[in-house]
C-alpha cells in the first residue's frame, strides 16, 4: 500500500507504511545495514537524498492483515537514533515476513531454465535432501527399532546401512523381486503376512506410491505385535517419481486423521523448510546447503513428514 515518501538528510528510511529513521554517518555502518537488509533482497541505504528517493520508490513491503492488527502498531513510525535498535527493528520486519522481495523482481536464478540441478533427486551431486532427513530420523529413533523387523520397499542390507543394532530378524517386502528382498507381495494385501508378526515395521518413501495408503497403514497395524511400532517417512514435496506409480503427497493433518483411530500413540513431525523443499525439488544435494538451512524447521513448508506410531 503506497502512502507517500519521507526523505531525511543523512538518514535511512524503510517505506510503505513502515517508517524507521536512523542516522547513517559512517560507511561501515552503511555496509553493515545493507548486509542486514539484503536478507529481504532489497535494501535502502544512502546518504544522498536523490538516491534515497529512487530506492524508496522501488521498495514494496507486504503487510498482512494479521500483522496490521497485532504487530504493526509497534513498528510503524519507529524513530530511533540508536543503530543497534534500528538493526533489531529491521530484523524483526524480516522475521515477520513484512520486508520481502518487491513484486516482479524475484530472481529465479538457475531455476529459470526449467531444468533441475540433478534429475535424480541430488544423487549425482551428493546426498539427496530427503535422504539426509531420513538418516536424521533413523538416528533419533534407532533404539526403538528392535526385535523382528519388516521393511517395506527395502532390502536386508539396510540393517547395516541404517545402523540398526537391536534387530533380531529382518524381513523385507517388495512388489517385485530383487537383491535383498525376502518376500514378494503387495503391501495393500493384508494376507502378505500373518497378524502380529513383527515388533517393528519400517516404510520409507513408499506410501506415496500406494493407491490405497489408508489400507497400507491398517495392514501395518494388523502385522504389528502389541506395543509394536511402525516408522514412516514420506516426501511432502518431491518431483514425480513413478516406481512403478506415484500417487499422492501427505501432510501432518492427513496422518493425524488416519493414524489416530488405528494406533495408541502417534508422533508426527516434519523436517525442512521453504529453502530445503525448493532445493529438494530442484535436485540440489544436502552438502550444498548450510547446516543452519538444513536444521531449520518450518511446518508450513515441510520437505518430509516422519511418523512413529505404536500399536
């Protein structure tokens, strides 16, 4: 919403209903402030009024109704001569997503060509991001994975690959025969195993390939012994990967509604954020992202959803 401009000598102004004025008297302070504002892609920093006016005209801020009613009164027309206070205010605007890329100026960079960095999920560049989170998920819960275990869509070599130490017996189920597959069958067929056969069931990057995922979860409960657990990880956003078919993506609410009636205890968690989800779709590897980016969790933009459900 455009409301008019304010220009001050030797000053820095944030515009578009947000006004923060702070003297800028040293080039090093100007540089630091520019770095801070670069998090929002566009900074305005100048000691020259003419240049400041031009930058003010280019700046756009997105102000949601929610922020207008709850947070904006504290931020509008905040005048300060304290540099640290100014930086803190700017950072608050960035954190609240009020200072954003101006309309029409978003830079898609290497994605503009329409081709991924790697068409194989990131394998040619390093560790796919979903595999990075799978390793983290297993590491956090490995002590709970014990006894007679079934992995759906895996092979027996994963006992060592996953670092499973409490496993007594390891079976695998796949729709097609292959190395390390102990039984060929359909996970949607409850007759594939006898009831109460397993202490642990693992199902990683499988459920999205099932025509009837609700039935699959019901079968997992049927095959689990009392107090047994099923561990599930699925992509929340991933390129279409038909192996042999690719049917659906899941979020927390879907799991909540389908698992609660079946299991006595359900733990649903997400990994990832907007940056990791875009990177995963583009086939960027985990090694190309910072630990800070990989560690950040934003439930609005999950890369994967992970489940632990106990019968």
